[in-house]
């Protein structure tokens, strides 16, 4: 049991060691626009908050295109 707990704690420490703050995001290369999506989270009619998702087409162009196409058809509507 102690080995499992130690493993989970170690994995958590490693994961947080590589976390980045907002100030660590490099500016986009010239001519590249990074799209942003604002997501408002609500439950039972009460707004809980909002999140802004910024995508990096210069890093993952296929993932950005896929996410954008799913958002445009309303795939994520009502999933939160």
C-alpha cells in the first residue's frame, strides 16, 4: 500500500514540476494567429465561471483544425 501511495505522490510531483504559468507562453511566430475560445460553465442555470482555451496551430495544426470543426458544428454544446 505504501508503494502505491509513494508512486502516486511521486507522479503528482513530477507532473506539477513541468506545469507552466501564463507568463511562460511564448508569442506566436509572425503571421500565425492563435485562436481562442471562451467556454462558460454553468450548472442548474447558475454560471460557475469561464475558461479561455488558446490553440497553437503552429505546434499542432491538425488538432486545431479538428477542434475548430467540432466547435463550429456544436459538438461540445451541453457537454459541461
